[in-house]
C-alpha cells in the first residue's frame, strides 16, 4: 500500500470542481499538491482554501492543450517538491449539442455541431490529457518516482446523445490505462507507475450545474442513490486507487448505480 503522506500530486483542473476536491483530499492526508488551471484567479482562490487546510501548494497557470505549459507544470513539481507521485489530469470541458439537428416544422437539418465545438472538447479532454500524462510520466521515470496516473473518464464514455465530442474523448480515456499499463510492462515500469481511470456519473460540480436542469432531473430519476455524486466521493476513490497497489490498468465507475437510461 502507498501512503499519501509526503507524496506529491500534480492536478490539472485543480482550480475547481473535482480537481480541487482531490487537492483538498491530498493535503488533508499529508500530501503536497501542484495545481494547474487555465487562469490565475481560479488558482489563487483554490490555493487559499488549500493553505487553510495546512497544505503545501504550488500553482501553475497551464493551458493543457499547450505542450510547453505541460512541460513547465511537470518541471515545477520536480523543482519545488523533487518528485511526482500522483498525476490527475482532471481539466475538462463539455460543449454539448446534437451532431445534426432537424427542424420540427420541415424535418430538414437546421443546425450542425461545428468543427470548433467538436475540436475544443477533443483538444482539452483528450490531447490535453495526453500531453499532461506524457510530460509527467517522463519526469516520474527519470526521477525514479513511484505512484499512479489517475485519468478521468465518465459514464458518457458509453455514449450519450448530444455529446459526440465529449463521449468520444471519454471513451479514449477508458483505453488509456490499458495502453499505458501495457507499455510500462514492456519497459519494466508497471510496478513503479500504475495507470487507472475513474469514470464518474453525474457529479455536483459547476460542469453539471451548467447543464439543462430539466434534463438533469430526468437523469437523476434513474440514479438509484437518488442524488448527484459528491466531488469528495470521487476524491476518496482516487485516494484508494493510489493507496492500493493491486489496482492497475482498469476503469473504475462511480455513479451511484446509474442504470444509463433503463429502470431495470
Ligand atoms: N462533473 C461531472 O459530473 C463529471 C462526470 C464525469 C467526468 N467528469 C470529468 O471530471 C473532470 C473535472 O470535471 P468537473 O466537473 O470538476 O468540471 P469543472 O468545470 O468544475 O472543472 C474543470 C476545470 O478544468 C479547467 N480547465 C478547462 N479548460 C482548461 C484548459 N484548457 N487548461 C487547463 N484547465 C482547464 C477549468 O478552468 C476548471 O477549473 C473533467 O474531465 C470532466 O469531464 C465530470
């Protein structure tokens, strides 16, 4: 079992939502954190909250779609804290819409998902994660760090109408742990650096609060626990995945029993 105490977590999307909750969990358990997000004001607020908990915190403004920002993020972690033990690339966005929408009057297509709408989600949720993980993994290997890469997929990885961009990015996250674990096995690294993903259902963060509230109420009617997942519950799962070194290469769902459209 690994101890969180004294370990170093690099968390993108750490300025809010689930990322910030993981950072809080880490410092509460004696870990140190490097949080990255797109804007300094977000990071300043997050840092203040983490320091109140007594945490050792570094912040890095980082657009995860930029190669050089990810390299700097990984470098800061090594320069300030000497190692990286958890990589949690939780920066992510949604930009929902149907691929093609039709007019109720004419039955003809009157709207399409734009290339920008598709690409923006892929750029952040897929390419951005690839870059964060690649840069952090390089430092972890070169500095002989033990730990976990914990990605975030989603129940959307199974395919959600109105989310062809998001579902595609999250389906990719489901395959990353298998590819990375297999590659590390080839190089004799898979005992040192494990890779998993968590796949939450609907978590009570800004991302979900921005959703159409009527659609959300309908979704919640099919969640057996009858409520949103608490971000702290996702953070606790990440903590357990980190501690338990038997867990590798897989995707761990956390969705309150969500039946994905069926009442069973
Ligand atoms: N909330 C949910 O129900 C839910 C469910 C399943 C998976 N997830 C995933 O969990 C992750 C976190 O989601 P959340 O609910 O905390 O969302 P959130 O919107 O609360 O937080 C996401 C963070 O990512 C940051 N971010 C966005 N673009 C960025 C960029 N280019 N570079 C750096 N940072 C950027 C945002 O500023 C924000 O702080 C996402 O990958 C999301 O897809 C969320």
